[in-house]
C-alpha cells in the first residue's frame, strides 16, 4: 500500500473552486496508485466565517472576572478544521471518490494534556488502516487531537502541518504534499527582497532551520518529524503540478559552491539585558535560566558574561518575563528595536570564510552587528529592526543567491 499524505491549507480550501481543485489533486493521487490520507486546515483567513482567527474573535480574551479557559478555547478552535474535513469529504464524494471525514481524535491522534500547545504522544492507526484497506480516503481535521482525559486539544498555530507529518510517520507514508498559498521556500522573504527566487530543493535540516529562524512556510515541528522519519515533503501552491514547489528531502545533494541556501529573519522579538552586579552572586544569578524555563519562556541567542546576560525572547512572552525578572530582583533592560537575521545552508559546514562574508556583507551596507550565534548550518546576527530589509538584501547579494545552481 503506497500511502501519500496530502495537506491542504486554509487558503487552498477558501472557496468552492479551490476546494474543487484540491479534491482533483487527491483524485489524481488515487489514479496514480496512491492511497491518500488528507489533512485539512480551517478554511480561509481572518474575517472569513470559519477561519481560526475569526472563531477566536467570538470569545476574545475574556476579562478578569470571566477569563476564557484554554479548554473551551481549544474546543472552539478545533471546529474550523472539522468543518473543513466535512466539506472536503463531501467534495471528494462528488468527484466519485469514497471519503470519510474524521476529527483528530477519531483519527487516533493522542496528545499531551497541554491545551493550546499539546504534543502528539501516540497515534492509533487502526481506524485509518481500516479505511485505507476499504479504499476510503480519510479526511482528517488537522491541528487537533485528544488527551488522556478525553479532552480536545490543539497543537498550536500551524499545527495542521504537524498532523500531516505525524500521520505520515505512523502510516509509513511514501511522501508528504503540502498545498498552501505559497509556491514553496524562497531564498528570502519576497516582501523584504523582491529578487528572491524559489528554492527548488533543500534538505530536511535546512528546512528545519529556515522555519525555526522565521521562514514560516511549514511548521518547524512538521519539518523535524519528517526529517527523523526521512519522509520527503513537497511544498507547493494549490494550482501547481507535481513538479512544482520546493522539495524537502534528506537525499538532496548539497552544492559545495553554494554555502548558503536562504536568508530568514525574526522581528517579533525582545532583546533582554540582565545585569550581574555582584561577583559573589554570579552562580545564583545564573538561576535566571531555570526560572524562565519554569514559566515556559524560550530564550534565544544567549550570551553569558561575568557582568551581564543577554538573550532574545518572543514579544508575546514579555509580560511574563518581566514579572520573573522583577519578582527575583534582577536589574534588566528590554529592547524592542532589534531583529534576528540568519543565513542557512548545509554547504557552509567545514567551509572557511562564511562568517567573513556575512560580516563583510553587513558592514558594507552600514549595518552594525550586536550579537551573533552559529551552528554547523546557520549563522545568525542581531541587528537593528530598522535595518532588516537592508540586511536581507546585503546577505542575499553577498552569497549570490539570485544565481540558480544547475
């Protein structure tokens, strides 16, 4: 049995014509010998009736006297994908394909109990296998599962990609296709740099790094699950044929003369400085990392010195981080005028001079680097947010990313 996971984003299902096109993709998969499993996101974008953000507006944030519980919020937000699953299953049946809509729970997706950001713990594939053996196409509501307590949970924004990857892993799928409103990975955000070009092929590692560093083409967890399972992913626009989009595969050949694959940025961050004034309390001061972890605050670009600590935090976590630091009598400053710009490429491993080109490229554009961090496949620089566009252009041109490698 050749299992294929096909995931359709909200914009790919946004109207009747697009749903018809999406169903045609599924039908074509059947005709070429695959047993497809379909995963769907909520239809449309904010403002459209069943989009996730529209559903969220129905309840808002509540108030001090009557806050909205995360349980109720998950229950509401799961409805968007369920509606999509039913509508897609009906469209497939109209096109002569037997299909069955399933919630995440009905598809056997068992998660942790953390509402809003649960993790998939186990997949019971018995129902999916039963449908596939009967040549019935499962259409699974993405972004959701069920906890050990029997509660509906959600996997965090973009979680439908994760649903597709974990199901592909559990069903030993041959490949994953993700259809959305973009035609794949680009060498940079085209809104920041108009000369960016499509990345036709990249490794799972490169895809993981690009998504984690700001290129939100697919969910980072989805890329990581597929990497571990060595399942290829093709990301493409709903209207593209099988050869379009970007191919993510561990077998992709890394071009040694192309050290960098793409540039990514993260702007929605706070640069924190925590001052360590007493040398004798240095080890005690370092407890800040434990305190932040206890509040589930992720830190990035960490730099430890004897006089201060610096790191990045996501802006939505600023209120909690401020309270942690204040309650523990730390002296600190928060800066909201920075961004993180990164270059990613499997070809930089073991290749000298990459950092020199990064520094030279930014310096020639008059961009000051405030902090750096690197790995085998990434180099990230902290720069002023107002320089984001200029930094992307400078790095893109420093590594000649406009030139396609044949």
